[in-house]
C-alpha cells in the first residue's frame, strides 16, 4: 500500500503520463489532418492539370518505345506534350511529398496507382536516355523515385494491382 506522503508523487506521475498520452494523440491527429490536406491539394491539382487532356491515350501510346519516338510525339502531338508536362509537374511535387515522409505512398497507390504505373511503363525505360539527351542528370528524379516506390508498394500489396 502507498503511504500518504508518496501520494503527490504518484499523482504527479499519473498526471504526466496522461498528459504525454494526450499530447501524443493530438500530434498524431494533427499529422493525419495535415496528410489529408496535402492529399486533397494534390488530388485537386491532378484534376486541374489534366482537365481537358486525353491523358489515357497519351500515356498508353503504343508508338512510344524509344527516345526518338518520345521526342517526335513531344514535338508533333500537342495532347501528348501537354500530358507529359502535366504529369511530370504533378509527379515531381508528389514525389517530394512522399520522399520527405509528408504523404504516405499508400494514398498514391489508392488514388493514382493505375495512371502512375502506365506513365512509368512508358517513361521509365527512356528516362536515362532523355536525361542524357537534354543534358540534365536529375531530370524528373522525384518522379522516378515516386514511381519506383509505388511499384515496390504495389508489388507488396497485390490487392492494389492495376
């Protein structure tokens, strides 16, 4: 049994423990809220940037197999060019958020898994050649990071296969 002179020490310890648990839950909730806000900002950005684009046709273009095919389509096909600019810009930003731990890769897999994989299937094989062609070694590096992480995540979660 606790002696009466130790009661203030015990109550202080309980109070500190409850405060720490409360503070931890508040922080966790704030982080989830921040993450949800970032997600919604990116969701709205994707919708705004791809509005009026036939992006599905652009990223599933069977004629894009090589760097030359890509460069030719970029030059001659306005929808392709606008889609590439929109996707690259969007994925660079999204890649930074995921890389820095500000947004969970699961959100990307759930919302943009299919579009991202299609884009990466087209872009991934030619990206090193494109970076060399444009003499830009870090060309779309955050996009590449995001796409590689997404592929790893989706391989670990086959229920998300697209």
